[in-house]
């Protein structure tokens, strides 16, 4: 028995990367315990490359902006494509953050890797700068989650450099924290940074780099942890974490044994855990989990995710 009320515990928007047994990659909106909306792209892009959902946000108007590895897209609630960017050959996009309703920030992995801010009204790049990488030719391992902060800086997870770093808008590094294989980092309203790792832990550090909160396998022995991707700090202080399993469970037949999403209190009490691998709500592997009962406007950066 898992804690919480399953699909009915929160309304949420959900997507996951590399659901490779399925030719269609699907994102979902769940309300009142039921899937009420979904949108799919093909696993294979028209050029033959892999597509996957590694970042996505549902906006206040119902639109969704998402990174799909082959580029980034904005769709309306009616599933109309409003804007789309295709990465050049040899490059990948795993980050897409809405900045209001008419701008999107992406990170483009490749040689060189870049932060790019698009003005959707003109479909032009209004700002960009080059980001350092550990191995410029190993495109897939450069970056996952990155965010423009409320201070106007960029905080990015360097998977191949084993650090989280913050940059000003000239591309100058102004803060960094060493961490193995970071997947995501978000600047909290307290000024601390909440980060996740492919090594199976979530950690909150203060500006001095001191750990003030951490969750590891020891804290939740009832759930097997894999690659912890997105972590959301909620308004009530709880933390909701996506637990992406495909690299840990190589056989997709074993995926349904895993918990996709879980929520813990500040004292690490498990209050909600989600395991949904069968129809009518076969959600697939977990990367993105955006709770739709959280206060604030997503595209204004009000959510700590």
C-alpha cells in the first residue's frame, strides 16, 4: 500500500523521457484521479533521431512549452502548435522554460552549447551566450534542467562537469557547487538551491554551499530510488520528486515495480507515492511533475520547480 490517494492526491501535469517501448511519447494532465488531456509526439523525429520529454511546463492559459531533444515546442490547450524550434544536426535541446507568455529560454547541447532566449512574437533570439561543457563532442550528456532565476541569472546543471553553476547574462560564472551528475537545480525563494542527482539524492544547499536538507535512499527505504530528476518545493514546504527508472531497470517489464513520483514532508515523512503503469493511466517513466493545485503563475517563475 502506497501513502496518499494515488492519482487523486493532486491534479498534475506529467511527462517523462525515453519511454522507448512505445513509438509515441505522451504527456498527460490528471484531474480528480483521471487523465483529462494528453498530447503525443513520435519517439523518432522526421530526421530519424530520438525524441523525448525532458522539460515541460503548463502555462496559466493552458498552453504547454516543452523540450523534445530534437528541439522545443509550444502548443495550445487545443494541441495547436504555436511555436517550434528544431535544433541543428548534432545538437540537442533538453531545457525549455517559459518567461511570461511570449518568451522561452532553452539550453542547446552541442559544440558549442548555448543558452538562448526566444521572443515568440518575432521568432528571433533576443539573448544568447555560450556555456562550458566537459566534453564538447558528447552532446547528450551536457545539460538537463536549467532555470532563469528571479534575479535574472541562469542556474544550470552541468551533468558532464559534475557541478551546478550560476551565470549572469553575459555568461560569466558567479556561483558554483560541485555535485556528481546533477540533473536539475532550482533557486528557492529562500535563496537556497534545490538540486537533484542521477546518483539518487536530492539536496538543498545555501549560498555558502552548505547542505541544509538532503534526501537519500536511507530516508525512504520503502521506495527504491533511481535517477531523481525534477524536484518541486511546494508552498507548504513539502518536496515532490520524480523518480526516473529506465537506467536502473533495464528491462521495461520491470518498470511497473517502481514508484514514479513521491512527496515528502520537511522531516522526510512520505505523504504521497504514485505508481501508475497500466491503462487507463499508463503514465510511463517520470521526468516532469507539475502540481496544478500550487498557487502562483507558472510562466512568471512562481513555482519552485
